[in-house]
């Protein structure tokens, strides 16, 4: 035992002496020279000498022997590559937001990019913007983006979603609910802007029997083949009242609630979401907490326009419903509900999107991922990355890229004991996909 201890001490002396003798900026050959000189000295008695070892035992072998004699196993573990979560897909950063937090994004066939910033509490100078030459420009004008409660019909109070339809119009979905308050009378609306002229061409203000005091207008999809000007489908993602699908006649503005309070549009109170390893709950002051119960949120339309896909935020299930039933003014609530299909689990999602091949894209908040549902009902992960912190809205472009915002919703103060944990910048990403957008016209 004494000989082993002496061997270890001598080996340590050897390595220390070699390292001290070696100049850090000198090539490896100088370290070899330093090691060889130390090995030949009398300080490392008992170790094989280079001259006696032969060609196979070079100075490197002697150094390794010394290391093994001196260092414990866990010292080597610190320098060995350990297994880690592997990213999937190649993300491209499109834009970084250093001020207000974005939610929605939409891309025009011409490549024009638009985003929106709901007024949830951040300082928001404009709630709709175009990304132009690397900067944010209020759209369609700075004046329309002023929060004018005295003229809510002609100004944007708090836009939650922007979507471009097949007729090259950008539609802004204004919740009329700054800081998530009940909607201001006359402010909850759908505003159409012609991208050829950048002017407002249609404003549909929702009445109180459609937008309830608990309503939060979330996202929208279009099918321009029905009626004189087409139909819009909107999700009501209320956190305190019934969720619903709102069906809008774009020509007349007539609107009605469908599946209002149905289990498929309601939050699932039985799930406990985990985001970044922590329960996702309302913790406004650090002393009490409550579950987040958010109703119908994500929405997408099938390639043939016959099905509407949707999901509550507080749920891990994807649902579909017949669009013909939704549009039929004479159909009873039960008749519409009879066409609802539970398509099974997909993870907890915010935004949805679809492509012309019949596939559905879903955000997966709990796993920092974007998934794609195939025609057989299976899923494939197309993006997974620790930077995908709360993937929010999806938008598929004709350039075969899927664009999405990552905005760290779960790090807001309301979910973290009153402490804002968000780290700017928020990011607009894109990822290449073999797909074309759904354009129903």
C-alpha cells in the first residue's frame, strides 16, 4: 500500500512539474519535451522510463498512466461529453423583439410580414405592425394604433391576431380588451385591410350577444367560397366564461356563437400543465395560486374547407367540427355538436395551422416543440429546441416556411408570484417545411 501511495504522489509531482515547465502558448511538442524531462528525472521513481518502454509507450502513455494513478474517476467525468436533449429541425431567426411582447404573425404571398402586440400590460406603442427593412412600422397607420377608448370602432385597442386571407387582405382581430378587461362596447371587431392600398376596407363590430362580457377573441381562419364574400371562424378563449366558435358572414357582418360552452371548446380542469419544468398556474402575488383555465384558442381549417380544427389552451386534445354545420343558421346546437370529433392527444397547444396536403401543425408548449399531424393521425416533430419558449402563433407561407412567435407567455409576472421572468428579445422563428398554405377562395 505504501508503494501505491508513493506512486500516486510521485505521479502527481510529475504532472505538476510538467505543467509548470510548459509554456501555455507553446506547441504541443514543448509539452512533450517537458513531460519527457520530468519522466527522466528522479522525481518519478517507479514509473517506466521512456527509454525502457519501447515505441508503444510514448510520453503520452506515461502521462495517461500518471493521470489514472492520481485522479479519481469523477474528475474525468467532468471532461466527458454527457447525454443531453437533442434539438430537432433547423430554426432560423427572422426577427427579434426588444420591446413589447408579440403574439400573432402572418406572411403575405409577396413576403410581407406582419405581427401584433396585445395590450396586456406592457408598454405597447402600436398593436399591429409590419416588419419592414428590419424595423417595426405601425400598420396601417400610427393613428389607427392609438388606444382611443372614445372612438373604439375606428382604432385598435388590443389586437390578438393578424391573418391574411386568400384575397390579399390582412384581418386584425381586436379583442377590445386592453389588460384583459371585459370588452369595451364597440371595440371587439374584425378589421380587413387591403394590402394593395394599405387601407381599411371592412370593419365588423361584434354585438353583445356574440361577444360576451367574458369573451376573449383569440384567432381566426377564412373560407371565401361561401356567401357573397366568405366566412370567418373565430375562437373565444375565455378564461372565465364559455368558450365558443364564432361564425361570421363577411358580407353582412352577421355573427353567431357555436359550441358555446361545449366540452370541446372548454378548458380541461383535470390537467396540470408543466412548462420549463414548473406547473403552469396563476400565481399573481406569490401567496396563492389557481389553475389557468383558458378555452378554445388554436384554430385551423382543413385543406378542403370541410373541417375546422380547434383546441382549448388548457387541454391536450385536438378537435374537429363540420364547417357546414357551423355555417347552417338552422342547425340546432345539438346538431352542430354531433359533428364534433375528438382527434386525441397532441400536447398542450396555443396556435394551430394547416397545409394544402391535409396536415395540421400544432405548437407543443410543454415540450418546446412544433409538431405535424399526418393524414393517418400520427404526429412527427418538425422543431424542438430550448429556444422555443412558448410557441404561440403559426403562419405557413408560400415560401414553404412555417413562421412562429416564441414569446415566453409563461414567464409573465402573473404566473411567477408577481415577478416578470421574461428575457428579451422575444423571437420570430421560421423553419422550412414541404408544404403550401391552405387558400380557400
